[in-house]
């Protein structure tokens, strides 16, 4: 093929600004595809890596975990995606430590297993909010070592209602329902047949209910734990598990209290705190890693079996909403800084 010139936004040292410069074209490994990036999303991990170096990276490095665009090349072992397909994908540059797999470049190599085809009706800007949030949520919800819910089932037509959970006798608690991971966790859990309770700020109650949550509680309320416990007991349902989409000791401790008081003795707490793997007051607490689902049947089930059809029918919504803050690789720093200042019920996007 003709020589393709690539450019990327690099970090070259801790707490230094991104530098945009030429980069090698990322020829695909057998299991990979190459995407011409049209939009990338910014996640909190990006500013934490830039300013705090929370993981050990070899510099220079290319960050970025969410990308949407057109497939321009496929690896020799890929038979599910072809050149010209429109996709959104999880770019695994952090777990692989390979700059080829970072999203903040014009051409990105990603695992075909972690890429979902998107319908023509869905913009790249909207689609790029999905991958990392969906992968992280799925890692906690569906893997056997975590909450192990049934895999989600895609609706066959846009006339088919969202999965009915009226007869379900269990509830999943998602702490942080308006976050990126929480927004995906609610929708995936509902599609798997679970009833969902979640927390959010009061201004995001309607947002969380629009994603399928049956109960929404204000996490700012000093009585939020008691309110959740009372609602669960009144509904007469068991707590099947908890997905903590926020992280931190205070949230985990609140979730442990809820599990113990309602008597959910077999429940596990899955948390976005990646280093956690412990038992607190008898409750297993396990940190999730999005990349894990690329090693088992969950990744294929979500990115190939569920998302393409669910996005087409509207069963699954690209949430939180995209917030475009800049255009071009030179805008990556602006996007990272916007994420660092904090966002609610939306995700920072840079278009390319």
C-alpha cells in the first residue's frame, strides 16, 4: 500500500504538555485492525497519566483509549471486520504499553475483538464515547470472577421494547450512574435482565432513569446508604452485586455497608479502582480492568454480538453525551485539561 504519514500527540515526560509530531504508521498485527481516527475521547486516566504518572510508561508515549473512525487495514487473522467499516474501538495502549495502540494519533492499531461496527446513522463523535466505558462496565458485570450477570441480549428490531425486568427478583446497584462507566453499566445490566438502582446528583436523576435505572438516589444525601437499603427491602429483591463506577475508599465502604445490611451474603463489589483485590467485612471487592474482556468470550459478546445491533435499534445509547472541546491533535491538551477540571454526564471529545 502507499506510504501513509501518521502524526500523534505524544507525552515525552511526566507533567509536560503533549507534543504533536510525526509518528510511525502502526501496521496491524494478525489480530488487529488499523483505524483512521475521526474522533477520540478523553478519559480521567489520561490526565492522571500525564500529570501524575500513575502507571509506569516508557516515554515518549501515546495516550488515549477511545477512538472512532474508518477501518483502513486489517490483520491477516481478522475475518469479522473489513476495510471501509465504520467502527468505534477501545485502544489498549495503556495495558499493552505500545504507542501503536494509543488513540491520540491519526492512525490507530487496535484489537479487532475490541472494535464494534457502528451504523451509518451514528456519528463518529457520538460513537467515540462508548468503548472504554463499555469495556470497563462489561469487565465487572459479566466476567465469572466478578458479578457474572447473564450476557446482554440485543433487540432484533427498533420496535422491540427494552428488555423487561419486571419479573426479575434481583437488583444491581451501580454507584455513579451518570459517569461514563456508570452510564454503560446501567444499560448493559438492564439489557442482561437486571433491575438497576443507581446513585447520581439530583440534577442527573432523569438522565439515569432514561438509561434504564429503576431507582436513583442522591449520593450527596447524608442518608443515601439508609435510603438505598430501605428501597431494596421495600421492593423485596435481593442485591446481586454492586458496581462502583467512581472508586475511592468512602464509596467502597458505603457499598460494603449496603451489602452487609441487606444480607446479600454472596454479592461481590466490582470497582473501577484497578488495584483492589480484597475482602472487606466479609465482602469481596475486586478492581476491574477493561482489557481483560479481550481475553475471553465477554469481549466478543459485547463488541461483536451486542453493541452493533443495539446501537442500530436504539436499545443502547451512546452515553454520556459527547462534548467536543477541540479539533485536531493540537487540541488534545485542551481536551485533557477540560477532563481534569471535571465533567458530569458528558464526555470530552476531540475531533480529527
